[in-house]
C-alpha cells in the first residue's frame, strides 16, 4: 500500500520578517509505513528547524492519517 507524507512547518523569522507556515508533501510515495515515518523524520532533521515545531502526517492511499508526529508531541507533554 503506498503511503504519502505531509510536512507542516511553523512560521519563522527570516531577516526580521515573518515567513508563513508551510504545508507540503514529500514527492515520493513510500511502500511501508515504517519507510514513510523514517523519511519524514529524516526530512525534518535536514530542515534546520526545531524538530518539535514541525509536524508530519502519514496518509494511506485512501487519504486516512495512519501516523502523525502530533502523537509524539502529545506524549512528550
């Protein structure tokens, strides 16, 4: 089953100007849920932002959310 990953970055300050939050999908589908989650975490690590402020969601081919970093953020308290 193919999985897609959606990334949401928070608003940030760049050169004193507020940049809006961004919402985008990683370009490639993933074969397994584990691959999708690993790709999301790896992508977020390369953004240069605080990972705790970046949200990822993994969707199945039906468009249902099957994993989210929001779960991890909620557990962290």
